[in-house]
């Protein structure tokens, strides 16, 4: 089960963090990869690492908020592999502020990076999937797309990730006739190079023990299994699902 041999998996935002972790996870299952991000040098380093696992990997520099950049990336991926089996929308960025103080620029930046980008990338790669009557789309939302929070004011991020949740349901319903599934994963607090310093503070450790039933943040690689399952052939009857991977944060 869960073999991805001869499958082509596209991962946006793959230059670091959860995207890079999932790229390695899929490579270990035998998938050929297309990895995109703005930092090409980081992608090329990751590509060398996953090729050592015996799979093909095409790194493409791409700005997921720019239509032309996204469409060009899709065309390059299709030219290289001829098909796209799995798309993982992992790219994102956020400027944090509360509703009373957030500027228009901060709002627009976050909505573009975390929500509009998912539409642009899904449209481009979904049209390739449609040609082959097969696809698995996985959108990386956030547990903050399901609930509010008292740790940090970040109203645009909550809004964008909540939008991704219902975008997922709409796409699942729309594309089912093309044998394309669409699901979302809502990660909780995960350790990455960007979050590590915050997660390791005594204050945040205490906050997690009070709010996360498992009492800790997600470790490197702990998101991979959920993505591999939803992307698999075995999950052919699973679509429109919103899966929190958050240590129980949204359960209480």
C-alpha cells in the first residue's frame, strides 16, 4: 500500500519547512517530484537530496501569487513528466496583526499568499489532471482555519486559511467528475526552521501544555503520513475532507 512509483507529485512551498519534509516523505515512497518555491538554490539542494533516493526531481522557481509564474511552472512540469498525479498546495506567508490595527497592505499580502495562491496553483495544475481523468489535490490549511486563537493576533491568516477549507470542499464537489479528489490538512504547531525559536520558549511550551492535549508540537515528518494517505490510490473514495493534524488542539 501507499506506493507512489511512477506517480508525479507537485509540492509548492517546498524550499523549507513542511513542504521540504513532505517532499522527502513522498520521495521515500517512490514518487517523482516537482518542487516549487521562490528560492531556487534551496530547491536545487533539496532536489539533490531526494534524487539520492532514486527518484526524479524537477525544481522550478515560482511565485505562487503571480499568475504567469504559476502557469509557466505548470507548463514546465507537464513538459517534463507529461502528467501530474498529485498537487500539494503548501506555499504561504503571513503578516500578523489584529483586526483593529491591520493595514490594507498586510491584509492583501496575507490573503494573496495563503488563499489566492491556492486558487492559482490549483487552476493551473488541475487542468493538467483533468486531461488524464485523475488527480489528488491536497491543500495545506491550518488549525487556525478552523478556530480562533488567543496566542497571537493574526486575523488575515485565520481568514485565508478558513477560506482554503471551504475552497477545498468546493473543488472536491466540482472536480469529482474528473476523478480528482481534493482534501485539506490543517496542521497545528509544527517545528520548522521558522517556528523553532518560538516553540522552544518557556512561555510557548507552557501554552502548548495548556492547549494541546498531546502537550507538545509536531515533530519533523509527522505531517507526512496524512499527506501520503490522502494522495494515495487507496484514498480514492476520500474527498472534501478537512483533516486536523494538531495534537488535539481543535478537539477541546
